[in-house]
């Protein structure tokens, strides 16, 4: 693998131009499979990561959008997203290899595609209600997660990743990072605003809800029912 090196001229290139060049590269899943060899110790051979509750959770990468994975890799590489454990890994990869490994993990679908039909939340299920309707009654004004992350949290583009089936401990950790200001690589600090309006119990509920959402959908008949309203 080529060791990335920044020349003096490269330092003068703006972050926007750098990102544009990086995202213009076409990723190759076959090459990415070879690159992924340095990822398997944490993210596993199948890209499903590790729950590791109480320790360092490693996120599921399988099935995440290629553009989202690539953005996170570049954000961690340039310091926009802090992640000490990823630094030594990314130091071994050039832009093309990041594009390739992102393409590889994106095409590893962890389960059949989730339905897009809207499911009216159960008013007695606090986690489901919070995720699908938000909280507008106690002055915190928390928007529904689905407003940005899409139906059944399947994700929207490179900015709003899928949440369904992600490890609960990882989701909780990221919400804590947003709250503390340790992570801020989202547009307009949207997630910090949301995370700071959630209490600890709500963070736990949201994390567990999305971690088990694929199973919830299967249990309710593959989620095909739609709200008539």
C-alpha cells in the first residue's frame, strides 16, 4: 500500500477541493476486498462489527452507503472527526484505497432491503414514538429521527446514515460524542442540537430501538402496513 504524503502544494489545496477530488474517485469493490484485510480485526470479515458493550464498540459497515463510508474515512483522516484508533489504519491508505474499501463494504448487504412503507408508531412504545414522531411536549422539541434518516432509518445520502441494525453501544457512544462536542462532522451541528435535547434514558431507548429495528419490522409482518392518515 502507498503511504499517503501531503506535499507543500497539497497543503494549499482547500478542504472542499480535496473532498471533491476524493469523492470523484470511483471505488472498486474487488480491490476494496483486498484492502479490507486491515479492517477485519475490528469490523469482522462480514463487515458487521462488534457490539462490545462496555468497551469499544466497532460499527457495522456492511450495507452502509459508499458515499457515507468514504466521507467518514476522510473526515477521520483529516481530523474533522476524532478517532484515535482509526488514525494508524488510515495512515496506510491513499484516497483510491479509501474509495475501494468504501465500495466493498457498501455492497455487503447484511439483510434484505427494509421496506419503505410508513408504520404508525405505537403510542405505548416510547422508543418507537420518539424515533418516528419525536418529542414536542416537554419543551425539548426533539425532531423525529426518521425526518433525516428516512423511512425505517434506511439512511439518506452521504449525510444521514442508516441506523437500523447498527450496534446499540455504538449508537449510544456516537450520541454521547455529539453531546460532548467530541464529534461535529455533520452539517450545521444538527446532531449536537438533537443529542443535547435527549436525556440518558432516551439515548438508551433510541440506541436499542434502532439496533433491533430489523427484527421489529420482521415481527410486525415486514412493516408493510401504512398509516391511513
